[in-house]
């Protein structure tokens, strides 16, 4: 399986065209993302480790409405997670462009056909990873032949110290609200305040025993929406995004934590949520 390595003075990132996966991300001698040792192991990747998630990140119920037309996607049972069986984390992306100069980058391309993805329209997507000093920039561009739901993110698990747990990590999230979820982790449509709860991370504090699989509603005007810091290595990571939500996921089975900048799960069925329907006359764009 092919690997692509980009380097500059501060960073080294290893990308797999399979799944658009971030396999390694090195900063000051520390690999700050979880990954599998051998590339072929990613063919079995139930935790979506490092992958590009699409065409719809999060959970989407099997029926939704687009401009008064009702659609049903192929997923059984009734909730599709991260694009389902034909999600982009399982696709072999084509290398569209590769540059090792002053701003090294790779652009990957994928064609998601309607009959495969189970959603209306054929979707063409470009995924770009760029290194700019101490920044890893992820950019997404997509276009469709029919109105269709699109919600894209990256599913890397971060650990800034390499320790077997995140006990030395502190986390700050600029958010006053979190989505209420039902027993299937699908948003109910209600948005709850974080004040006086474990979701309140407006001040940096230890992750400790906190476990999340939740979507934080981010403030629009904040420059840095999330900050993760490992006290042992003094490495700090800030997340800057153009999306309204941040899914935070740190399962007990793994010693890492995900920060999935995206729109909200099941938004096509909740009209007051930010719109995720992309029309043929408007391109989807996103930066993290």
C-alpha cells in the first residue's frame, strides 16, 4: 500500500491514499497521532483511525428530506455512521497533485458514485494536506450532480506524549453548548448548555477520566476553538476551523482523542441545524 511523506522544518506527515489516512504526524520527535504499524493493517480499521470521513460524517438516519423530496439510503439498520459501507475511509483515492517544495502538499481525488454511496448525485471530492511551518492544513472541496447531504471530517486520534493514557493532557474547548443525543447517539434537536457540567471546558483542565462521544457547538468568532496540551512533552495543539461543530471522541479502548470539525449529525432531518445539503451550483469547501 502506497505511502506519501511530506516534511518541512517543523513537521512530518505520512499519508495513505487508502482512506486519505493520516498514518503518522511527527512534531519535535513525537508522533502525535495513533496509527497502525503496517499499512496493510488499515484494511481492517473499525475505529476509522486517521481517515477522511465522508460523504456524511457522524450519524444519518435512513430517511431524510431534501427540498420536500423524501430519500432513503441503503444502510440497514436505520442509522448510517460515517458514510457506511461505502464511506470514503475505505476508498482508494487517486493522487491528483504532489509537491515537495516550500509548502509541501498532496491533493487526493475521489469519485463517489450515486449507486455506491446510496445518496443522490455523483460527488467529486478533493482532499488536500499541506504543511505550513508548524501547521497541518486540511482542505476539502466537493461538488455534486444532485442536491445531496455532505459532511466531511478527519478521524485522527491525538496523543501528544506517546503515553499509554491521556492522564498528562489538558483540554480546552471554546463552547457554551453541546448537542443532546438519544440512546443511539443521534441528535434529538435539542441543544444543551454546558455550564456546570463535564462538558464545560472553556478553561483548560485535565482530561482525567472524562469520556466523550459528543458534539460541541463552537463559537463562530473564536480564533482557536480547541487546545490540547501534554504537560510531559509541553507540546500544544490548537484547532482552527470553519465548521459549527466539534465531535470529541476518546473511547476507553484507545489512548487517543479525536477532534472532528464538522457540521451536525442528522442535520437534514433537523431544519434548525446548520445546512448540510450541497447543490450542483455550489461547491462544498472546508478548512481545518
